[in-house]
C-alpha cells in the first residue's frame, strides 16, 4: 500500500464530504478512517481552543530546540488527513456557517451530549431538513434513549460499567491483582470503528433510497458488544468470568512465559500447535492424555503451566522465537512501544509516517510545529489505497481556504467574521 502524497489513485471515499463536529477520540477516530480513505473531512473547532486533545499532555511536541511546546501529541493520533476550520457555533453567524457546510456534506459526525446541538439548530432534525441525503452520526456515552441518555460518558467510566475492567488485570490474591483499564481508550476506539462501519452501511443504503439517516452510536452499547465470548459465556451458560491476567479462559497454553533473559508470549491456539511445540522443545507432553487436547489442558492448567515455565526458562527469548517460527507455533517478544516501532515487520509495513503541516516549510507566526509523526492506517486497499494529504492540522489552519472554497466568502467577509470572533 502506498501512503504517499504522490499516489495517483483517488481514495475509495474521495467523492465524499464529511463535516466533523466531534472531539477527543471516538468521533475523530471515525472521521480519520473516512479521511484516510479519501473523504474530504472538515474539522470544526472552537476558535482559540480547539479539540480538547490539543492540550492533553504531556507528552508535548518539542520545538526546534527540543523544548516542549503547548501542542499535545495526543491530537496527532486521530486527526490526520483533515482540514481544521475554527467556527464559534455559539454565535448565530457561526451556526449559519456550519449549516451551509452541512448542506453541502454527505456525512456529519458529532459527539455532543444527547440533544446538545438542538439549541444551535445543528441537530439531525434541523440539518436533515436542509439536506435529506445527509448521514448524521451521533456518538454519546449512553445513546439517544434510555435512563442514562443525558449523562456524559467517558471511556474509563464505560470500561468500568460494562464489566470490561472486571475481566482485565491479575486475579484477586495475585500480586497486582484487581480490576484494570486497558492501556488505551479501547472503547472510544472501537466506537470509532463501529461508527465508521455504520456510516459506510448508511451510504450504501442511500444508493438505494436516496435518503440519509441518523446513526445512534453509544460507548456502552459498543463495550457490551466487545465482551464477545465473555458476554456469550454469561448469556448462555450463566458464567461470570473472572480476571486471570494474561491467561485465556478457554485456551491453554495462551499466555506469557518467563525466559532465560526476560519474557515471551506463546499463543498456542490448537492441538497441532501444541504437539509441534512439544516436538521442537524435546518433551513428550502431547502424548500425555491430560494435555493432548485443549479441553484437557484447560482442566489441568495448574499442572501444565509450571512445567512449561520451568522449560521456557532454559532458553533466551530470541532462541525460542527462532526455534518455533518455522514450526507455525505463534511465539513472540513482549515489546515496549519503542521496540514495537523498531520491529523489522513494523518497519517493512511502513507503519511510521511523517508529514509536514506546511510543505513549503514556511510556518505562520505563532506556529512552532511543522513535522508530525503518526501511525499509518492499517487499511490496505489494492485499487484505492490510503493516501496522505494533510498532516494533523494546526488549529484553524484551513479556515480561510475552506470557507472561500465551499461558501465563496471573500477576504473582506472573512476578516469581518474574524473581527467578530465568529471564526
């Protein structure tokens, strides 16, 4: 896949216009997916402040002298390929600008509290009346209905309420035992992914009906869905799962193991893999009826795992990986983030990308950041590859450009709106 500005192929969604009224992570993650696939995403931000994540640090971007600036790195994770326009939607003139942009858009994504945009005339009912083909995606903590609908929702809160934290972390009684959140805001991220899927589904439906629709995405709904097999085990067998660290409730051995110089991860998912591991390691455990089948290995976990740990301590991590990699036995190191980005496979796949906000190198007054590094999109489309068009933008970087291009505003009108604090 090419993620290069020079790619001659239009993105899969290059015909679409997206108006992004969201902030923080779930909504921006969705709109970054759409932008990576070519959609023209206009990100609306509050003048002088912008998206909350512009200020969520440290870590902050360093300046040319290596000193931290006021620009948080967080923002760069989910705002690539967008154009930033500052509009104060609390003003009537700002509301009208957004309505005019929505009139020309295919998709709107917002994550205000339920009903929060109605007072500005920017809710689904208002905007769909202007543009019946509009697909309007609302992202909230608890959805548009139900007793919790008015509440604000945050990833950590939803991880706790959904049961996700109850199955994450070491077991009670073990060192470090207790409920833990996942190391990234996984519910926000999954919600962004589900929102992307829902929008693509609504676009396909619009091909048949000619009409847009409202999408109601809730973090709690997504978190419950992402319980997956753990949720199914409760719903069908009444089983309330417990925390068990890095081990798997239904597959053994599927966890971390100590090595001579650290730790490694074994993900043995079937009986054939276990037999090949045993053959490579020079042990005959696969012929032991307690361990031949996965169900037996689960039952006799407390016997097998200490035996395996004693064995894995006899070689360094790299030696185990080399021994097993051609045996189709999943085995790998437990990297920190720096080691992960330095991994030869990660480098070969081009997962570290660099972009300049101002390709000519001329930074406007007050700007100290040009080069932005982010993680490449994992979307690999053979005919319509992801392309890089815009670095995560500076606040309001494209205000004049977009309002002139889309709404035909001239320099005098833009200056007037700027003087009033509308943009």
